[in-house]
C-alpha cells in the first residue's frame, strides 16, 4: 500500500510539473502570427497623396516669367550693390577689362547671381565707341578668335554672352558664326541684344544649337524713372501674353529705382523674375 501511495504522489508531482512548464513556455514565446491571415475587422491604413514638390507649388503661383539682364556692369560697385539689394535674381552682364569687372564678377558669384559677358562689338556709326576690347568687322578669323578668347577669359564665372553695341557686327553672318561656334564650344548660352533690326545673331545661334534668346524690351533708353516704369509694364504684358520676356537694362540708379517701385506689380500680375538662362530656347 505504501508503494502505491508513493507512486501516486510521484505521478501527481510530475503532472503538476508538466502543466507549469507548458504555461511558462507559452508566456515566454508568444505564438508566431507572421503567417496568419489579416484581421478583416481592422480598418485599412488610408493611402496618403504624394507630397507636392516646392517647384510645382511655385509654378502654379505665376502666369509668366521675366528675365532682367543688367548691361554695362563693371564701372561702378555702388550701383551693382543697389541691384543686389532688390532681392530678385537679375542677371549681370559684365564688360571685359573695366576697373571693377573681376571684382563684381566674384561678388556676384558669391551672392549666387547669374553672370554673363557683355561682349563689345562694332556698332554702326563712328560716334559710338565700343572700346578697346571690341570685335570689329575688319578682323581676320584669327583676330576675332583671339579677341573673343581674351574677352571671355577677362570675366570669370560667366554662363552666357550678349552683345554690347554691335549694330554693325551682328549683321555680319560670317563673323557672327565664328563667334557663336566658339561660344558653343565653351558651353555658354547667347542672348542677342538686338541693337539692329538686321541682326542675324539669334538665327545663327539657333542654327548652331546654342541655348539662345533675344531681347524683347530695352528698359532705359531714356534715363527717366517714369519711362522705365512704362517699359516694365510692357514687359509684364508680354510675359502674360507669351509666358515669358527678356528685358535689358543698364547699370543706372534710375533703373534700380524703377524696378524697386514696380516689384509689387510683378507679384500682383503673377509674373516671376528669373535668371536669363530660364527663358532660353
């Protein structure tokens, strides 16, 4: 009888031990639910729309764009700084070999402005002097390329070129092709200032395959703030009609003042002021 009782207690102890072990194992290692079917009663996560990029948002705010190129930069540091205080991305076109040409190019680069070479070219009429750095119609091919190379190297950080004067030279298809092919080799863009109604420069640039454009409006043929503001109004109308416009002003305090006064009109009319390279073909 004692043996039977002893076996009975051993059996009870073993059973209890097995039960305790079973529950302990379940609590430490929860069941693997990786391969279980999804809970159909749980609501699905909503699909969020793709975030809209900043450029898309900005584009929707504007109806057109105007590029403002400021020519004849290099004489005057004070006027250059006045333009930078406008807080808009004007493009500075710098003359080669002037007193502050390299200094202003470095400053403009540090401030993240687009920089162009304002390339002197021969005008029609002896009363207009393009300066000692000009390309002339009587030059040989080698002379043209030498002068062009000197001028391109004289202004650092340039992205493009437009003509200073050049009412005679831009009508000369032979020389303009020499100039534009070299500009193309250097990876620069070209804007025809259209100082002559007979210019062939823009057409040749497009034929070569250069990123190019041409001037729509001169802002300050008259150094008068009221006149300049009227020219800005014309530029805004062109940009609203065609989507973009390229205007050229000069390094004058009156031009700065007129642009400053008209900045609210650009915003009101939905016209964005952009660098010149953003309105090219």
